[in-house]
C-alpha cells in the first residue's frame, strides 16, 4: 500500500488556501514582500482577521514572515505558490467559459 502522508500534507495546504482572503493575500504577494499594514491597506481586512489569515499561511509554510523593529513583513515561501493559484484560476475561467457556451 502506498504511503498517504504526501496526500495528507497536500490536503492541509489546500485547506489553508480554501479562503478568498488568503488567495487574495497570495495574489498581492506574488511579486513582492509587503508589510502587515500594506497588506491590510490593499485587502481592507480588519487587523485581527488579517492576523489570523497570515498566521495560517505562515504555519503551513505558504508565507515567510520577517520582523524588522515593530513591523512584520510577509512574502511567499516560493513563487510556485502563486503559480499554482494562477493555474487554478485559469481552470476556473475555462470552466466558466464552457458553461457559458452550454447556456448559449
């Protein structure tokens, strides 16, 4: 029987990504590092809520946190995370187009 550990770890990453705010965070961090305040300004998410989302993403290894003085900065642990999200978005868009064609 095949070891299922990798599937479990993969599932845990997908669970962490199963939130629109977290996907937005990954999207805005796809090209650069940003401070907590900058992320909050772009997303409009309340501080306490944003903190929870960032904690999940850091704990799952999706983001890396760096502290400088009183400021916390975040970046993707790898560009592949943004690429994976982009591929899923492309699949979603293709599915929407297929459904639109069926409706016509």
